[in-house]
C-alpha cells in the first residue's frame, strides 16, 4: 500500500469503527506477513491486530485464527 502500511491501516479501521459504533461492526483483523522482525507480533497486536500469522501459512494456523475469530469450521 503506497500511502499507508498495514499497522497504519488497522489503526484507521479501528478509529473509523469507534466513530460509527452503531453503523459498523468491529472486524476481526489478522495480519498475514512475511516480515520476521522479533518484536513485530507484539507491535502488530498493540496496534490493533487481533491475530498474526507468518508466511508461509499452514492449514492448522489458519484454522486456529478462524476459530479465534469465532468462525465455526
């Protein structure tokens, strides 16, 4: 994304939902990334991500995220 990265985007989404709580349901946001810096998961969660999965994504990881999001499999 040329104008904002994923962390900036999730912050913007969270702020938008907070401004319109009656119109927009808070989404479950999972970061899927190849970025491997040691503290990135902590930073992503602190910035509003609900979950984080590193690439390559495996079936069991995806299932865990979907369950955490409340999606029945």
